[in-house]
C-alpha cells in the first residue's frame, strides 16, 4: 500500500496550489470490515480471497480543471485496497491534459492460491502473489506526433510446489518462487490523415531466481523405498530480450491496410546448481545428486504480418491476412551430473560424475493465411465465408559432445473453413456458424486430425420489459486412426431472460449446460506385451443463475446467485455462489453498506475437499463533491 | 451592350436562386442547450467539449433546421443509426479506428454498442465508478452481454480475477482489432504479460504453446478444474495430442497417471528437452 500512500501525499501536495473554486472535485470512498465463517479453513478450492479484516473497499478521487491554461486537465486516483468479494487489489493514478499529454500509473496485486494434497500429489499447491506495475506516458503536444514511454514489471513471488520424480517415487518440492519480468519501452507514433506509423523499442529482462525451501520432503509412498529428500538450489536463469517493432497503417475510404514487423532477440543464460540429498530411512543410507548447468541460448523471433480489407462493393468486404512467424533457439548447455553414494557414513563411498555438452537447435516456422468474404446485401442480413491455413515447418537437431543425437525436419498444415451468417429482426437477431478444420499433425502430435463444430445464437426483445438470449455451441475433435478411437465432444448451451420489473428494479435468470466427452485408446507395451486400454473423461455441467438489482427510496441493492452441478462420471461436483449487497443512503454524503456471500463447494466422490464459506461485509461510504 | 445585359440577367438569376434556397448553418451549442439542457452536466465529463473543439453539431450535423422545427427527422440522431453512419461520425475525430479493423466496428451500432452516446456518460453502480472512456459498463458485463458463452465459463469456480473495478476481458482482448488478434493467435504472448514463469523465453520450447498457445490446455475464461485446465487430470490433456506414449508409460501405474509429475516444466524448460526439471 506504499504506492497508495505516496500518491495520496502527491495529491495533497499538488492541489493546494490551485484555487479550490476553480476545480471540480469529487471524492468517493468506502471503508468496511469483513467477517468470515468457514467449515474448513484455510483450504479453499477457488480463486477468491476469503479473509477477515478492515479494508478500503473503494476509493475514487477525481479533479477536473476547466482552466485551459493550466498544466493539467484531469487527475484521478482510484483504488481497491482489499476487496474481499473477489481477489485482487489495485491502485490507478492518471493525469491528463487534452492535446498535451497523458500519464497512467497502475499497480495490481493478485493472489494465486491453491491447496489440494490429493491433486497431482500436492505438487500444484501454491500461495503466490502476482505484482503487476505499469506506467505509460504519452506526449501528444507535437502536431501529428506522439512520443511514448512505458514501464512494466511483473513479479511472481511466494511459495509454490514443483513435482519431481526419483526412485520410483514422486516428491512435491517446496519452492520459494521468485520470477520477474521487467520491460522498458520507447515509442513514436506518426499520424497524418489516413496514414499512421508506430515504432516501438523494448528492453525486457526475465529473471528466475526460485529457491527450494529449507527442510526435507517425503515421497508420496509410491516406491518401496522410504525416502526423505533435502533439496537446495543456487544460481539463476536470466534472459534479456530486445524487441523492435514497426507498424504501418493506411485507412482509405473503402479499404484499410496494415503492415507489421517485429524482431525479438532473446539471450538466455543458465547457471543453476541443483543438489538433491536422499536419505533412505529403512537403511540409514544417503545418496546425493548434484547437477550443475552452465550454458546459454539465442532465441530470436521474427514476426511479420499484412492485413488488407477492401469494401469491394457496397455489399461485399474482402479481407486478407498474412502472418509469418519464426522462432529459433540455438542452445549450448553443459550439464555436469555427480552422484555421491554415502552409505551410512558421513563421507561418500563412491563418487561418479559425467559432464555433457548438449547442443540443441529448434526452429519453428509458421505461415498463416486468412481470407474472408463478408456479403451484406441488406442491413438485415449478412453471410461470411472464412478460409484459414497454417503452414508450418518444425526442425530439431540435438547433439551430445559434438555427436548428433537426433534430427527432425517435418512440415505441418492446418486448414480451416468457416461459414457464418446473421439475420437481424426488428427486435433481435439470429447468428449461426459452422466450421471444419483438418490438421496435418506436426511430429510428436499423434492424435486429433480434424475438428468440426457449429454454433447458433439469438437475442430477442420480447417486450419493452423482457428480453431473451440464447447460444448453443458444439465442437468435436476426432482422428481417422482406427486404433486411437479419439473422440472429444464439447457442448455449450446458455440461455437467459432479463426482466425490467419497474423503474429501478431489474431481474435476470439463466441456464447453462456444458458437456464434455473425451475418449482415447492408449497403445503401449508392458514387459514387451502390447497393452491396449481406453481412457475416458466425461463432464456434464448444469448451471442456474439469477441476478437482480433494485432501487427504492434510500435503498439500493444487488443480488446474484449461481449454482453448478456436474453429474458427469469423471469429476462430479456441485458449487453454490450467492451474493447480496445493499446500500442505504443515510444522508446526502453518507451511505451504509452491507454485503453477504455464501460459497459452497462439494465433490461427489469424496468430502475431503468440501467446504462452505459465509462472508459478511459492513462498511460506510462517503461521497463528497 | 449585349454582354452587359447577359451578365445582369445571370446575376439576377443567381441572386434569385440564392435567396430561394434556405442557407443551412451552425446554430452553436448555446442554441442546442436551450432545449437539451439536461446534457450539459454530463457532457462536461467527456472529452466531447468545446475545449477540444467538439460541438454538438460536429456529431449531429448542422442544427439550423432542427432549431426551427425540433423534430428527430431533421437532425442526425444516433438512436436508429446503422454501423456505417455511426462510424462515419466517430472516425472524423477518432481516425485511428476503421470499420474494417474489427467485426465489432461493422456490426450493430458499431461504437455505440459499447460506448455511451457522446454526451451521456453512464455511471455504473449508482455513480460509484467513473465514466472511463464513456463506456456503458466498466466491468466484464460490457462484453458478456453479447458473449454469453464466456459469461457462463466465468461463473465456474476457477476464473481470472474479475470484479467491477476493471473489465477483465480487456486485459487480453483488443475489441478494436479483432481480425489481427485472431489471426496471430498470439495467446501465449498475452498470457506471459502476467505469467512470466510460463512465458519464457525457454531454451527448450514446447510446440504445444506455439500454435494455439496456452488455450490448447487451459481455458482462460473459466474452468471447474484447477489451473483453468480443460481436464481434471493432466493425462487427459496430454493424451489429446500424444496418444503413443513411449512403451514404459504404463498409465495403469499411479506414477504415470499425472504426466507433469515428471514433465514438470511443461511450458518450456531451460535444462531438459523433455521438460523434466
């Protein structure tokens, strides 16, 4: 919250220099306190931040300066410093002067929390914070030109597990995650008439400095050995990326064209040292594995694009898009692996190490073509035919100590055709589309060679107070290979009614159906005996939702409710989420706030992860103008 | 003499024609506000003000006739305008937008599907939220009014942070340039903005992230599965593409049932071309 305090101080420092009667000021602030009750804290299987405490629910301060000669026109500060009804905290500050400049600073914190010992053996548990800072300054004081300066920082920090397999067992390694991505960008825009040119140059660094937490980790018990693992790590993976991009646009009366090119030049340096010490509890012996990596990689990316749209006739628009993208990585990595067998003594009985110089060259070139025809003879209806092709080539070349280990050079292609139409009625519209996609798989991808799907949707204003909308989508992924028997079928139906009951009161109800059927034959050998088995996954989710709002005298309220039930065979569960909030106007500037949330999660197969939460928020809102 | 007579005759004709044609002219904002006084306070909060050289008639056309006969038929009203008519007006100033850049700009009422009329800044939540860019709604409701399928997904237990402060959709999508966005399928590049641990760059790249991007395995709009995955278990995901796993991967054995237990760096690795770290 340091940045919020700094900005409020800055705010307080700037404003006294202006005569108050010349400024239009508005302040809107809500404070509150959250009470929480839960059956099974602190385990929550969702993305909500359910926690107790005082909070700044909402802050908005806006100052408008009508004085044309002043150095600023609008200044605003907005913040949510602890909105418990959904995750995340945010501060945003902006300063603008029309025709001169604009400046925006934003910082947001989002929590990424997950805790489930049963899911992937607990290896995905995490409690991370994503801190995102961005600043943008745009100077528009020169005719036709805009100068741009941007800064961005994203940090992922906190604790998070990583799965690891050794000795026929799986360990959930505990890491203190520390990954950051920092970006500086300078840019220039030139805009005259129908012509526009945008130039950008960015300098990006990505640092990965995650460390194992102190302590030992036990295996999940899949092995006959009973082991305790003590890991440690040092070193970093550092990447520097230079990104240059240019974009040219021309917007004519009946056509529009854009040409884009960007070149990204990345260098990755890896000097990680990773030590894993295993103690075999049954035998009292210890074995260490020390891995030392030293190497670097060049990873240039070239990206070019062309888009042209032409209003060929009053009723016909023809569009063509082309995108060419090429990624190469050229890696030389030395890895030294040392195994130390200690037995039951404190000094190693056997030490064996080997050092390998691994070379790896990766090259993925992809060319996309897109062509579409939109025919609209009348305002009431239009049809669109779209054709897309992805044409790619993948090359691998691996070597160990100078000897080539494997080479891959394969082409892949995806073709997609889609036909869509829309018909507008006097009080609504109907849309429909159908597509087919054929996939000539790249190497390693051995399943799924065609996708098909369709969708139909509509909206209708039944009367002045009732409207209805509906969408139905179906998509399948299949494979012609009879031994695979791959089938993936997804269905979505959503339909809702909205009612305007009286002035100031509205209500909506809806139903959602989401189904997924997946089946696939597996082909593998076990003890050199071919084995065939089938894997299947099935979900059948039905959701009901309702929402409403009302205003009556001094009361303003909102309610929303959602219920989901998955009766599929693979992961059946049910989930409730209901929120009611109201605001009471105490005086012209003072309001009382009350919110209630009920959240409930139940899995059918086991009640280990089930929980429910009741959350109450009380607060005061002060509006000053 | 004849020439003089001809000139006089032509001059007389021109004067008669000029006098017979009503001359249309701008009446100025003050004349408009005499009747439409309710918009004055709202328009002051938008960029559509005289200080930015925007007058009522810049959008609604000359108001002379309308001032004489206040009917909606003799002034440019946007309530029943087509997308072309709306775009023609808005792009006079907002020249960086073009109807052919995005399907959003050529359907319905174009700009006015999402932005309120230039002088009616809509305050949402009973005036709590600011009138950012004159949007009808600053939350994701702006998009999910039409994209109902995405709204259904956002109601699932796992979804991206979404509240009334910001429109979460705009974190990833640019509604003014849908065509370029869909073609490039640069989904992985968008995700890396907030997820640097998965965005790379990597020495060893997973091809799965290169074509359809992260959405090959994750559903960014919402999921009932942790990590926004399309399946409750990773093996169902991996098998969608990799059906012929090497022989020793006996999926009946518990330790092979979660592929990422070994292939833990599945987004990309800096130590292993098999994504095992």
